[in-house]
C-alpha cells in the first residue's frame, strides 16, 4: 500500500483515539424530585478526512493528505421543573490546521488584500470551522410549556423542521445551513443553524390535525442567518476557487439590504393532519433564500471580461465592495406534503411540492471570469420531491439480522417562467446555464448485521439532466454500549463536459485551457453541480463516544 496512505491512516487513527479517549465523560443521572428532574447526555467525536485526489489549487501533492481533523463535544441537557420543560444543547468544535488548509490560506493571503479570515488584518483562518463565540457553543436553549388546553409553546433558540425531503430542501427553509466544514453526508441537524423562535402548536383532535405557526422576531446574530458557503475559500468552496477568498473583493454578506434585511421578522404557518391513513400538510413560509445571491457592483464594466454595466438588484452594492455584495433576498414559499403506506407496493410513499414565486437567480456575462454577475432575474419556481421507502427482507440472502431499509428520492427544480435567453446560472461565478428542469435522483440503503453491531450503508445520487453524481459507501461499527466507529468514502464523478475558455465569444468556439485569470479560475461554461466537486474524493473516519 502507498506509504503516504499508511502514514495518513495511522495518524488519523491516532487522532481519533487520543481525542475521543481524552474528553470522554460519564452520564449525569436523572434525579427525580417530585416533578423536578434533570438528565444530561451527549457525545465526544473525532472526524478525520483524507483526500483521495491531488488538488490543482495547491502546489503540493494533496493525495493521501488529511484535509480535516475535527474534534466535537456535544452536551444535551433536559430539565423538568413542574409545567416547564427546558432544553439546552451545546456543541464545541475544534479543528487541527492541516497542511492542506495552510496551503489554501497561503493562496488567499497572496493577494495582499484583507478578507474575513485572510490577508492583512484578517482573522484566524480556522474561525470558519471552530467554535469561537458563546452562541456558537450554545446551539439551542428553549422552554416548552402548555399555554392553554391544546396549545403548546416553545420559546427560545431552536430548530424547526418542515417538509419531507432529505438531501435537497423544498420546505425545510426555516433555517439556513452551514455547509463550510463538511459539504456532504451528515445529519441535517448537524448543519442546520438554530434561530430564536416563538413556536406554537394547536391540536384540533376533531379534525385529526394540528396548526403549527412560528415567528422569528429578528433577535439572531448576522452569522445565524442564511446558509453559509465557503466563499472565504476554504476546503468546500467548489473548484476552481479553493484558496480564493471572495470576501477580499466583496461584502461577505450584506445584512441590511432592502431585498433581504436580516432584522426583518420572518414567520410561517403550517396545517398538518391525516385523512384515514394518509398524512398531509399545507404551509406558508416567509423566509430568506437558502443560497446567497450576488448583487454586483455597477462599476465592474470592463473588468474580469465583463462587457456591460451590471444591473444592481434593489439597493446598489456597497461602494467598499470591489465586485459586489452577497445578499439573501426574502422569499415566499407555499408548500404541500403528503405521505402514506401502499399495501400494493409494501412501501411508504411521500411527496412534497413547494411553489416559490419571484425566486432570484444571477444571470449573464457567461463568457467572463465572473459568469452570472450581470445582475438578478426573478423567476417562479416549483420544487417537487417524490420518495419511496421500502424494507427488504435480506436475512436469508445476505445474513442481515432484520429487514433493510431502502429509499429512492427524486427532486426536481422547475423554473415555470423559463426562457432560453435568460442566461441564468445555478450559482454566481459558475457559467453553466441553468435548465428549465434540474432533476436529482438519489438512492439510500442501510443493512444491519450481528445484532446491529455492523451496519453498512450506501448512498448514491446523480444529476439526471447534466450528468455527474456522488456515491457514499460506509460502514458503522457499534462497540459496546458507548463507542461508534464509522468509515466512509465520499466519491464524486463528473460527466467530463467542463470546458475552459479564454475569449469573449459567446459560442465558446475557441476554448483555450491556458487562458483566463488563474486566481479566479479558468473560464468555463459547462460545469454543473457535481462537476464542481470532481476530484474531491475522500475517506472519512468518525469515532464517537456516547454518554
């Protein structure tokens, strides 16, 4: 086996064992005093990622190098004080700065410009991955109580989950997600960014349903809003922008833009019920776009291959931002879900539909170094999900100790007002024109062996229209009552349609891979979502001590 691989795996196992054993704690036993009691649980976890590819953005050979070495301590406290039930969840994350992250920071620092985590005056590069403020540590703190008969209330910093989707969110838009530390397969609860909410639930037993509504009064910090992407140039910004800190050229996130002011209240209302054996829900949500939108600086004409004045979206971009501002526009979401069991298929079927009018998309300048930076166009969008969950009895065939759960999910983003001349893009800076329908298909299966002590799983997904996809084979080992070891491979494939171009010809007839701005990556017009993460294959080792 490759000596470098042997050394990296040995180092990974050493970090796993030392970190987890060193912080392991015991259980705080619940103590009942009439209606008063408390219980504490949690885990200590170490996660190590090892690259299976060399990355073009760095000078060293990154293959078999550690890209992540992360330690996590989570504490989950429940306190019962008569009619009040209190919950607090704290999570402390700390990472070792690997050589790979050092190389990315060097590239970001090379511009000599200040950024959020790089350049002159930049803060600690690791702050994008570490817990460095008290509210980062105290993820959730809320109280549950019954206000009136059939009216339950939850007040405080919490997570509220609506919808049926797993991989791609249609209705799960109350919160943003932090995609920076690890882009792929994690429990959504680990990524979701909790918010201060007043959350009410009213039961209507006669109607076999309940009304859930919430208000977010705008008490959250700026960093708690929207979904966080690695625009600072960290390890999960898409290729070819690793080590490119866009906060050196842009306002990191504009918080008080007239199209998306984070101090504005957001809110939602959802009716959920059953009709016989069929579960259903209707919902309305006022929230912020789950992905940031670029509001370009009008003065960009002539720079980076841009050949006409960009058009600002609402308020003009901050004059201090060379290129523009990242904003999260407010949107309205109208949703419907349904689920039920089919005896014919011996399966559970689920569907989710969300209508989002006036969804903002970046567009234009596809032939420049900054495709999509012409401005913003609003389009009506329908996000739809279909899923089938089924258990397969593989005990005799494979020796599993119980039926194995499998799930197939189809997710479609349909731009109902699509026009071929729109030149809209999936994400600003990536030049592939978005299609009228963007369809993802995923499959998941979980098997259990030896009384659930060996649990292999397999996830695979593909972009049906554009090609490319991912596969995640994994196995979790349950060791005693408290220890869990998971080993997985995160694998991506591309459809190989990516092209790089160095001229302003819209037909890209004379693509030249040697032309373009090296810092901002080569100009391209074919790279869809999974092309962005080609050559990001990695092994991940995760050791957990529960208590």
